[in-house]
C-alpha cells in the first residue's frame, strides 16, 4: 500500500459494509444539514409579512435556474471527483493534481459565462418558468442575487467534492456544515433585523456559501493534511482533461439540467390546473406547495445522495485498482442501505404529511393539497432509491454514458410527457401521479441492466480514466 493515504488503505482493505456506512455517515449528515437550510429558507419566506404563498411561489419559480447553475457545477465537481478517485486507485497522484487545477479553472469560466447570460435575460427566463405577474417582482429580486453570487457556490462545491474523492468524507461534511449553519442563522437576521424580505433570504444564502468557500480554499492553500494541492501551474485549459471530466460529470449535469426542465413543466402545469381546480390564485398556491414538497423531499433524498457520494470514492478507487469483487460488493451494500432509508422516509410521510405542510402554510386548502401531494409522490420512494443507486454505480465506475441514458430516460422520456399527458385525463391529480409511474418503470429497467452487468457470462467495466 505504498504512497497511499490512510483513507485509501481503508478503501482497499476494510470490510465493505462498515466502510461504506461510516464513509457515508459524515457525507449524509453534511448533505442533510446542507439541504435543511433550503427548507428553512421556505419556512422563513412563508413568514415574511405581506408575502404568504407568493414568497414560496417566487422561490419555486427560481428553482429551475438554480438547478441549471448546480448542473454546471456538478459537471466539473462530480466529474473531477470520480476521475480523481480512479486516478488515486491507479496511484497516479500527479495526474490527480492536474485534474484538480484544470477542472477548477474551467468550472469558474463556465459558471461566469452562464451567470452573465442568465442575468441579462432574467425576466424572460422567469416568465418562461411560469412566473405570474404577482410573483414576478419577488422572483426577480431573489433570482438576481442568487445568480450573481453563484460563482462562490461553484468554487465551494468543486473543491469540497474533490476532498470527498480522496476518501476524506469527514472533512467534506465539515465544510457543508459550515455553510448550512451560517445560512440558517442569517435568515432571521436579514428579515427581522435589517427588514429585508425575499432579497434577505437570497443574501443570506450567498454569504453563507462565500464563507464556506473561503474555508475550503484555506484547506487547499494552507492546510497541511490535504493530499492534493491546488497549484497555479495546473491552472490551464486542458481539453483532454475537460473531455474526461465532462464525460464522467455529464450524468449529474444532465440530471440537474433536466430537473430544471421538469420543474418548469411542473410549475406551468400546477399553475394551469391549479387555477382550474381552485379558481383564481389557485395556480400560485399549487406552485408554492409544489416548491415546498420538492424542498422537503430533498431533505429525505440527501441521505440517499450521501450514501452514493460516500461510496463513490470506494467504488471508484477499487475500480481503478481493478478489484472487481469489491466493486460489486460495494454496490449491493449501497443498495441495502438505500432501501432501508427510503422505507423509513415513506413511513414518515404517510403519517406526518399534513403536519409537515402546516409548517409552511396556514391555509387549510393548501395543507390538504400538500398532504396528498406528499403521500402520492412518496409512495414509490423506495423504487426511486433503487434507481438512484444503480445510476450512481455506473457513474462511479466511469460509465458516465450509461448513467446519462438512465437520467434521460427518467426525466425526458418519462417524467416530462407524464406531466403533460396525465393531467389531460386526471386533471391536477394526474400531475401528482407522474413521478410514481416514472419510478416504477425506471427501477425495473435499471434492475434489468444491473443484472446483465453482474450476472452475464461476459460482464465488463469501462476504465474511463486509465489513460
């Protein structure tokens, strides 16, 4: 185990059940706290005087562009992290540092270019995303601040995910915790001390991300325990590295980008059928509840992503070392943990759906609709967990194309058409049933694919970072 860090020795030799669990726990905790501040944002937005459901509707309208920004960030962060994990498994430390520096520079350039375009066309974008005349002023305020400061989020996400790729998941969770806690503390300060409304929530988010970014930069520039260094000599546009990073990061990129399109279609469908079912203003109410459901559901998805991201360095490292047995065993442990977590979340929402919605709205009509929304979309949450575990596995071993096809199937081939067609027959309820139908089909196809990969006579894995 020459030249390997203690984290990497564990990835190569430790019992996989405990290794994946204890590697995932810090990541799960960090991501859970990180997602919690999004929900707490919704909590405080609902309590801004004079806004009510318009506040959460305006944040929900901005969600697609936030997903698109996150998609570009994940393209480099996840792609770089996977490739670095495999390179470390191959003991190619020099290449790992080149990927770190080159990916960092290219990620900054991509983020700035996208942000400038988004700010120039902000009103047109928000209108296309389903903003009504009542929502537009608040959505514009939130949008401009979030997009304008998104480069700080990009730097923080990219560098923290590279830390995770080395197997140091505890340090990764630490930086996530810093940003989340500061955001949670700043929300009421900007609302009640500085008397800012929706823009106060946005400023709190950007400030917290900036502080987290500075902390992770300190780790790379001045820290003594980091295995990889961020060196100016590696700050160059390398199209060879970009090709590898983008191929491995395309799956999370397409997942987040398509999520934006899905949310746009969802918001417009909720606006239209909400007005039809509940009358004037019912569309904004439905969009607000949809936004709350997505954010709260995100909390319960974070442990799933925590397991995926905690296991990714282990799978990638052993894949790079060509230890196929540990790669396979790692997947089945991930799948087991995923099913357990999803089953617990499903039970929770079946029991407490109404109580959760009441935290964000006092309107009985909104609470009743939101409770139904939660119970229906969570009914197939276990199957969603199975699908995510399968998609993550192929990404971790460098088969980014397979993962991309799986996400395209879920988002484009199934979800978007279902959001458009089911309401024609079932009206507003049709929107709620679209996701469960997609979960059932995707999990079955994913299971068939993993069976072929593991149990066919000639299984093969792609070694995308071997060159």
